[in-house]
């Protein structure tokens, strides 16, 4: 097993997350775009994260962020949890999204 990576303030990260079984659950639509952009903004303001870019594809998403307070793990946990809850509610499903 590899050593855990250090989480330091001021680092920039490329974050990629893929949907379960490579399903196209994040296919762009007006509702999906609004859900993800709103949650990215809320999570960034709660954890003092600078968001540089967000790209949502049909079955995955990419983000470039700068972590100002070494809270990238908590940011990702909160963001992915609420994206999954909201997208699943929008699509009428209850299984894992990521």
C-alpha cells in the first residue's frame, strides 16, 4: 500500500470522479447543470476552496481547485455526497451514483 499523500494548504488539485458502472447519469441538462454548479459553489464557500474549472461529462466530472486551508478531503466528501443525493432524487433512483 502506498503512503497517504500530504494535504497542504495552497495546493492545486485535479479531481476526477466517475459514475458507477460507467453509466451516463450526469448527462448534461438544465437541471443537472444547475444542481452541480450550485453544489460546487456551496461546498467551495463552506471549505474556502478556490474553484478554477468544472467540466461535467455524461459519466464523469473534472474539477481544478486550489485548497487554501488543507480541507480538500472534506470538500470532496461533502460535494460528492450531495451531488449523488440530488442527482439520484432528480432521476428517481436510490442506488450509488459514484
